[in-house]
C-alpha cells in the first residue's frame, strides 16, 4: 500500500501552537502546516473547515499532552487498511512531523 504521507517539506504557521494542546496538521502546496488550538472541539472545527478547501489537505489532530494523533476520516480509512507495521510507521512519521512543527514554533 502506498504511504499516504509522502515526504514533503515541513513548514509552520505562527499560531502559537507550541503553547496550545492541540495541533491541526494539514498539507498546503505539499508542505506540512499546523494550526494550534486550545480545545479539541476547536481543532475538530478547524479540521472540518480545511476539508472544504481544495487547496488544503487535512491530515489530522495531534494532542501534545497525550502525544497521540487522530487522522482525518479519509486518512483514517487508509490507516485502518494498512498492515500493523505500516500503521506503526505512519503513526511515528506523523507524530514526529507534529512535534517538529511545534518545536519550530516554540523556538521562533
């Protein structure tokens, strides 16, 4: 199965995500971006809004407190169909991306 998270450039929006619990991760022009959110409900609302914009591809929500990642529904289906090994690889990759984005924002 083809990896749903190809190697893209990682960039960051200056949204104060490092100080916020949740990060909405999405792709725009083949670069990862994030939007920091204080609440899960706010993150869900933003993720749904990104789904309506053809230029932006939602990936999911990262919870910095638990260090867990929740895929957006379409990517969740692909994730569920992957082997256990591929699931682990994808999860590790996207969590690393989210942490790098947050670290980058925290140091700027």
